[in-house]
């Protein structure tokens, strides 16, 4: 399969209803929020969800979470050591960083998409791979309101002579918000990792179905939804326009002071001469 030979930009619209889209562990797991009050979802969290969707699609993924582990390896190092070709080019006189990066990129779709640093204790070779798919931190269109709820646990965690005291806790949620995820796919880095047009189509499908099999107590089924995916394919390697200009073509503004649903927003997409955009609905 030929490597991707034209630049791609994309933007993803996500709605949140009574859910915690991305908790901040340094702030009591409250939904992430910047200093201006706008909600955020980290690029790391978005990539995790993309990786999970790629696993669901049967793709070979390097960075697997514990609850989405499909090959039984207990660490990234174990997963690397299972590939004989990588071991052959990482020791002694056979050390070859370029060949190592080539094999790793060919083996795992997330490595050739997002890149990866391979540096493990006991390994003679350290290799960094830069991936062509870059994703911004998602930001809400308007400042978000965070509601907090006190909860209690009334069950003993361990067997004891008497009933333990209730444990207090807190759950946080965003009542409603629409977030925008922006990203792009760079052809020069695609050439280095062997990222193909077929890989780009898999990333597109993963974005379109981002919240399938992603439910949790903080994000119940249906509380987070992909509204629309905008997908721009340029006609050259460098692209007709910069990614910043392409992303600015999508303009979203609220029609009410306190938006409560998708109907309270107005979406406008400014045409860019010679650049086609696919508007894809979520599930």
C-alpha cells in the first residue's frame, strides 16, 4: 500500500450531556477546565479512545490500556520483546535505529499514526518515532458549568467484626457542552512511518465512532456523542492552505446566552477555493 501523498485536516464536534468527559486527577477528578472557564479534553485522552476503537476494529495497537488488553502482554517492554525483528536490530553491532523505527511502525498502527518513544531498561537502543497524526486538546465552544454530587459507599470493603462507616465521595459532571477537536495528518511524517491512505480511513472511522464501547460511570452510554466530523483532503503533500486557516473555516457560535442543546448553536463552514470537505455525521 502506498503512503499517504496528500495532507489531511479534520475537525470533530462532540456533545456532552451530564457526563465527565475528561477528569483532572490533580483537581479531584473534576472535568478539565482552562482559566477562562472553557472545558477541555486532553489530546492524550482522545488518542486513547482512538486506540481503543482501532483495537475494536481488529488493528494491532502498541499502547493498550489494562482494560483493553487483547494480546496478554503486561507491559510495553514485553510487547516489544515479542517481536524478534526488533530484538535483532537493537543489540550489539546490529543496532540500527532507523530499521527499528521502520519495523515498529509497520507492526503497530498507533506507532505509525501518533509516534512513540522506545526506551526501556536493559535495551541498548533508544528510538523515537514521530507520527503524522497530530491532535489538539479539545476545547468547549462556551464556558462549562460543573455540577458536583456527594455520594456514599455503605458496603464493607473487607470482612470485619462490625459494619464499617460510610465512605463519602464526590462525582462531577458537565451539564451540557459542545467540544471541538482539531487535527491534521502530515505527509512528510507519513512517508517516514509508512502511514497509508487506508490508515487515514481507519483513523476517520475511529473518530466517527469515538464513544462506542467507551461507557463508564462518569460517561454513561449516550452521554457523549460525535455530532459531526469535518474531513478536508488537500490535493498536494503540503496542502493548499495551512491547518490553522482550514480549522478557522469552521465557525460555531451560540444563539442563546445559556445553550442547553445542539439546537442553540449555529454552524457555518466557510468554503476554501479548491479544497473539498466531507461532512460526516456520527452514529
